[in-house]
C-alpha cells in the first residue's frame, strides 16, 4: 500500500524522490519546456519521458506523462499509474504527482491510479538473489513506492480527503484480489482460499464456510461435482454485511475455480498455463463486499464464493454424468471443462433464497467472450435491462471496460434439450458460447433481477503492464461492484 496524501504545493517545490508531471497538449510548458524538448517529449498519446530534476524542482528526477487537453478521470487514473511505474523503475520510494485534476473526482482518480499502478507481485521472488535485473533478465525484488503526494488546489477540502480515503479502501480490495489471482494454484486450493477469505474479512463482515460434508447435506451437487476429482475438497464461503437501516439487498456470486485443468475434458497444456486465474470472480466479489462494508455503505450485501479445483482423476465427474443442483434441477454434464456454470448454479440458488433485490455474478466463464470482446472488456448479460444498464453505467464511472451482450432467444431451447436430465450443461456447437452459458445460469435465479459479468478476458493481463494495469491478475470488476453498491444505496 502506498500512503497517499494531498498538498497544494507547486510542482517545483514539492518534496519527493520523483515528480510525476502531466503535460497537457497545447500547453505552455513554462520552466520544464527546455528539459522536455531535450528529451524529445512531444506530448504524443501515452508518451512518458524521464529527466533529472536539476534546479527546476526538489525531486531527484521528473517523469513527464502526456495528457489530452481535457483529461477524463480515466485518463488521469492511467497517467498516474503509468507515472508511478516509471518512477519506481528509477527506484523512487516517494513521488509527487502533478496531473492538474479539475475537481475532487479527478483527485480520487489520481489516487486510485497511484495505488493500482504501484502494485507489484513479488511474494515468490527470493531476497538472496538481490535487487534489479538478475541473470537471465528475470525481475528481482525492488524498492517499493511507500508514499505519494497528490498536488491539487483542492487539497485542503474535506471532500478531497474523503475521496482519497475511499480510493485507498477500494484499491486495497483490488490489490488483494490481484494477490489471490497471482498466487500459484497449488498454494491456493479451495480450503486455503476459504481460510484466506476468512482472514481478509476479519470482523468487518460475517463469514461462514461450508466444507464438503456440509455441501452434501445442503445438496450443492454442482460445487461437489466439479470438486470431486481433486484431493483438495471444495468449499462454499458466504459473507454477510447487514448494516442497520439498509433498504436494498445486493447478492454477489463468484466463480472460484482455484485451478481449471478442464477435468476429464482436459485442456491442452498451453491453455492451462494461466488457469490459476479461474477464481478471479470469487476474489472480486469477496474483496468488493469487504470494501463496501469498510466504506459503511447503507446496503445489505450477501456474497457466495463457490470454490473448487477442477481436476481429472479416477473420482472425477465424467462427461455423461448427471448432477443434481441445490434447487433439485438435474443437469447433464457433457464437457467437464464447462465447470464454472455448475458451481455458479448452486451459488445463484443460494443467493436467490435470500430474496435479494438484485444479484450480480462474476466469472471467468467462457473463452467465447474473449473472442467476442477481446481481452480487455467484460461481457454484461442478464434478465433485467434496467439493472443491466445500471451496471453498465457504473462500469463507465469506475473506468472498467464492459459491454452488453444479449441472451438470444434460441438459447433457452438449447439449454433445455437434454434427453436424460432437466438441462444440458454444454452446447455441442461453440457459436454463441457466452450466451448459452448465461442462458444456463438464468435457469437458477427464478425471476430475481440478475446480471452476469463474464470477465474471462480482462481478469488476467498476459501482456506487459500499461496504465494502472499490471502483469497478471487485474482485480477487474471490484471497482464496478463497489460503484453498483454505492448507486443502489444512494437510490434507496
Ligand atoms: N475457465 C474457462 C474459461 C476461460 C478461458 C477463462 C480463457 C479465461 C480465459 C472455462 O471454464 C472454460 O474452460 N470454458 C470453456 C467452455 C466450453 C467447454 C463450452 C471454453 O471457453 O472453452
Ligand atoms: Zn473450464
Ligand atoms: Zn473455468
């Protein structure tokens, strides 16, 4: 965590190792003009340049980042993230960030960009191999950024201080979700993940963990059927935050496959390499729930993290097996790699039983969604256009790229076309895979207002870091979920 404070200082007088300076296009670059010119800074979109502080500022070096002439909150979030990453590369442990926020919301966006951009995952890097770049080019542990000061004329306003505090709470949630996704899958199997959730929730929210025996008594055949091939048994973790005076109740459900090998419908080796990401939905709903509670939002939240490891073995569920879900609906399993919808079915039934006003589930559900929307955009599906629009709008406010997809009418008959059970879990034709999966999930929410977020693309960054998005787990959906809760609480 970076400790973020506010100051009305000028860029030239702020004290820090590095100064992150936003350069708006067509701006008079005053005292920094000659230095910018010397390093060839043209202000082109996405450009970053570093030069020594010299006599111009108290900082050891300056990181110039390009901004459009009227930057949005998301431009500032990205520029702050990009700036602090460049500052950390130069071994800065403190930064002053001068990005010309137009108001308090923009100050909060800068604080978010700093906290999210400074994130690194080095839990498994050994100390003894030293700092900087080691043999073979692999990254070693580096000095971390510990403090940042955001320069703004609004620094003394209490609303600005409160916005920065909110940003710290929300980004801590995002960074915890990232840590869990990045943890090697052998070290975060369902029992360990359930314990980690309990520890993270602490006393902030009520936590209850169902083990495999309890899951059997509670008729959770989907979670059990997916987890039965692994010698680390499945878990269901439920969280409850029920503040006095709450008028709305939001239920959250998350896919928590701690490793997805595909089961007996085994994935090819290359497709398995990133499948520790398959619990990113559970990570997002848990950390968002804790953040909502820490913020004290006046809304009831119940969350259900469905944890299982999808492994092939002599005890694994076979294609052709029939599972009976929590609500008694029977499902013919035809491809054990379409496991997410099976664990979510039980989670959605449990969520529905609490009679919430709305349900949101979050899942790395289908490769088809990555084909449709690319690896940066979440698919939004559901059974309630009005609530879907609320979630879509919240995603725009939070700066997370999401886009609606339909549940095409013909999917209903495909889902109900099993000759042996009530539903079939897998459509033999891959076309519209995301829509089919959502149509399957819809069978388990009755008429409750429900949105499904397919985060298969944006949950994990396999490329290089950009903006405030690091390599690996991204913590996607956490910020949108907190925003949805904020709006529902406001609208009551
Ligand atoms: N966990 C995967 C989906 C996934 C793919 C997430 C790529 C992130 C990146 C899911 O369980 C899965 O394997 N889905 C199958 C479904 C198919 C068998 C109907 C898929 O998308 O191929
Ligand atoms: Zn799968
Ligand atoms: Zn999966």
